[in-house]
C-alpha cells in the first residue's frame, strides 16, 4: 500500500505518542479518502473484464455533501476463448465434462469441478493483473499512486438460499503481480449478517446518483436500471433516503447473448464482428411470440418478494430452450430463432417494468428519470421498447449524469474498495436483507 502524502498535521511537535498516532491516522485516512482506486468487474455476460481508475474527493468548498467521484482512465479486455469457456462451464453445475478437450499449461490437467475452479481462479487473476498493467500504462499513472484495487472476481455460483456465493479470483496473484493492495470477496460479509450478498451496486448508486444530476442536486425521483447479464434496479426517491430499495428484476444480456451466440454457432447468423446482437438489430427483424413470453414470465423468481437476487443458476440457455420446447409442443409449431430474440427483449422489458411499476405505486412515484447503465444501455431496440413501456418516465443513460454506461459497475467496485479501506459500510440492508450495515470485502495487501 503506498505511503500517505505528509500533511501540515505533522508540522508541529506532538506532545506525546497519542498525539502522534492521531496525526498519522488523520494523514493516512485523508490520503485513502482522496487517492486513486482501481475498480474491476466482469459480469454474468462474461464478455470480458472492465477496469477504471477513479478518484474520490470530498469537496468541502462544494454544496454537495457526498464525494466528488470521477473516472481518470478506463480499459476493457476480452477474455481469452479458453478462459471464457471454462468460466461459462463453471457458472452452471456439473458442466465441466464439456471441458475435456481443453488443455491448460500445467503439469497436471484439471479433472474435477474443484480443479477447474482452482485453475480458473489463478488464470483470472493473471488476466486481471495484465489488465491493470495495461490500464496504468494507458493512463500514465504509476502503481505506487493506486491505493487499492477493488476486484469483484467472477461469480460462478450464487446461492443465497443456501447461504453462500462464490466469486472466482486469486487476490494474492493480483497483489503480487501489481504491488497494489486488492480488495475482493465483497458479498460474504453481507451474507454473514443475513443478507443476499447482492445486488451490491445500489449502495454506490446512492452515493453517486442521489446527489448529482445534470443541474446539481437530485430534483426528480430516479430509478437506476443496470442492464448487465442480469437486470437490477435501485429506486432513489427524492428526499426519502429511508425508502431506497434495489434488487435483481430478472435476465437481460445473459439470455440475449446466449441465444445470439448459439445461432452464430449453428450458422443461423453469419457474423464475425461481435458475440452479441449489436443495437438489437437481429431482434428487430423478429416478432414477439406472446405465448413464449407468457411462458417465460411464469418463472417462480418473479413471484418472490424483495430482497432477492438471481443469476445464471436460474436463467440460462438450457432453461430457455426447455421453455421454448414447452410452447412449441403446446402450439404444435416451430418458433423462428429471430422471434425468440425479439421475445427475449420484451421478456427483459416486462420483468423490469413490472418491478418499476410496483415500486412506483408502492412509493407513490408518478414519474421521474430512468437512468440506464450496463452494456444493455447500448441496445437501441431494448431501450426503445423500455421507453415505450414507461410513458410517464424519462429514459436516459448514465451518460447524462457524467458516466458512460460501460463503466458504472467497475466504478462501483473502486468505490467499494475505498469503503473497505476506509472502514466504512458498503451494503444497504434494505436492498440485501442484511440485519445491519457492515464493511464489505477482504484485503490482500500489496
């Protein structure tokens, strides 16, 4: 961890060792408060690793009571096909048999799910270390200037009903390769006090978006929508801090991307440009299949009350193909692949708008801003459908509030790392269901 910058606090001769300790502590935490942090995030879409360098400054000359948060530099890198294949297999139980053809650079090849988990934890960390090095070179910032890295790792199993959540990453490798302290394992402390351990982003959404807008302080009710692999919402009612709530609403990019990639593989789509339906162009050529949409919406997750969270364990390609088979058998028809993609767009929109409308009615929020972040913010077809489904709300992306949608989640983990280093709470019990607020994460010192 870098040495704090000396301050005028130490210019006077301390009366005793207690004064000196207090002065050092004040200097240390001032440095932690205002320095650079790196945030790293790879979500359920598994397209790659996003990283940002952020600075969090308390501006005492400003009318704002919250930190002035800004992104200094950003970088993204696609996973290697080998690492991505292993991560995808580990995200669902009993799929490592699919990895028998993969050879890794080790004395002994992985044989079991635990073997692959261990190998991937180290490989992910080596990959993350390379991303940090590239980010620092790109930004022309020395590693010594970074106070900590917040790295979420890759969630490969999220089972709050069983009381655990597994994020795959070896922080020791990152700390050793970069020389920077690393904060990981953000979920489990929340789970230790009865929480779901997810979603984690709403605490950052509160810190970042409840105090800033295009004109200053928040003037309208605001709902933050993160469209990653899974969609989640954070409801920020104006002047009602005690009413903030957030939770996962259902799938977003994970099913859209999985279905698209499946049809690249089988040749329905001929494309070597992307692994996702850019701008929703393929979906826009299809027709929404109402029977399939109704079937998808019968998933029991949608009947659960918040706090709640979900992931690939509930919504994955195997589940989707099983639902399609049910509807095709009932209707004695074959559903065109492009119609499935169009239906998945509406599945995301309807599961989102059901949650938004429920919270708007519960909190008497007639209108306001929907702020969209995550990769799905760039899906034009999806955002157009969301806008049409919420006529009383203005749908914007986080770009309107000064942060590109791509980087919001990575920035959240830089902020969570800062919270950990500062000894400040990082969860919202109203969101996760925890019995109390706690400091999140474990630190591996550089």
